[in-house]
């Protein structure tokens, strides 16, 4: 797959599963789209005038336990970050994602099923150059106990640290150059996680209705309750990195730069995306050519 040109899928791909928060059975169809059209969701359960929700950092309307985007009519689609991460990793620039409800399916809580669907459909190279977002100056956002920043680098890198009171997680860190190969081997398998003590509160807020041990790693103090345990000892920080890859792809182009964060989450990631968009001096669009790449 060339990074010099835009890509879409070669044919449609279909998935179905339960929504993590809605608990509804959901069908998703990934449809090829023309060059320079970007990525958009289309709610097939809504009327034609309301159904399209274009992916962008400014479209994010909620970040409680997932990334939610909305259009001007108020139509929403939630929990898009794992699919967006898979699209970022495989270099899909243009796509219409048809969904028959307000939430993307969680599948097994990782990006694996989305990668499998993309692989089965194949990629189609398009006759348009691919734009990258080159970070020129450091952009940073911070909260009381967390922060995230984008800094200049020659490739896309992520470096993050998480800290949780639960001994099953504790403190974990990861530093990784992210490309398609490393995403597939190092991040894609890591599943979303939650805490047993939060279940009642989440359900009362209308969240987590579709969560189960089949799609969520459940932590209770020192224990992981899933019978198969973890796929890797530091899956928690790897899943946070997976989320960051997906959240950053809402910028609409791959990043040439380094993402660094302490205790990141969807809200912090979207604040960083918006801060970058509000700082035009800190980045620029660049295109790459095979000739320049060959010359080094």
C-alpha cells in the first residue's frame, strides 16, 4: 500500500455486532468513496437530509467513554475510535460508513475485526496525492493530572503513560513508531477495558448496556475477570494508544509527528486535535512523491 496516493476500499465490507453503550444490534457497511471526499458516516435509519455525519475533530460532541460525532441536524454516531484507528493504520482516506443506528459495533473491543473487514475488501489506489499533517511546532493541552502534546518528528510516533489505582493496571508506558505493521502486531489486539465498580453508575447513565466479558476487559482491583485474561501484560496502555491513533485520525489526514501523553483519554485527545486546528502556525499539509522518497 503506497503512502503517496489516496486509497479507498476496493469493494464493500460488512460487519455486525452489539453497541457497547446502546446495547443494540448494529450493522455496519464500509462503502468505497471518491478521492478527496474523506470519511463520513451515513445513518441508514434516518432521512436523507439528516443522515450524513462527516468525520472531523470539530464534529466531536461527546467523549464520555468513547468518541461521538454529530452533524448540524443533531444526528450522532458513537464509539467510532477503533474503526478510525484501523482506517488510519491501513491508509484508508475516503469512505462512506453506513450504520443502521447511533453507535458503531464494539466487536471484541479491539480493532481486529475492522482490520479483517478491510483486508477482505482490499484497497484501491486513487489518482490523487495523499496529504499528511506535518507538525512544525509543539502543541499541548493539559488538565489537572493529565496532558497531551504533538511535537515535530520525521514519522508518526506515540509515547504515553497511564496510571490507575487498580493494581491489575498500575503504571504502564509505551513508546512506539506507528505504521501499518506495528499497529497490526502491537496495538490492534488490545481491547477496551472498564472497572467492575463502575457498572451500576454506567448503566444508570445509559452507558455500557452492551458491555460483556466478550468485548470488555473487566478489572476488579488486582483481578482481571475475563476467563482468558489479557492478550498481553500491558494491553491497557496499548489500548489507550489504539484509541489515540483513532482519535487523531479525525484530523482527516495522517500525522507526521510525535504524540506524547500522560493519562490520556478521548476528551484530552479531542482537546489536542482542536488546539492543533486552532494553531495554523504549528502544522502544514504536505504531500510526498515517490521521487523525493527515493532520493531520501
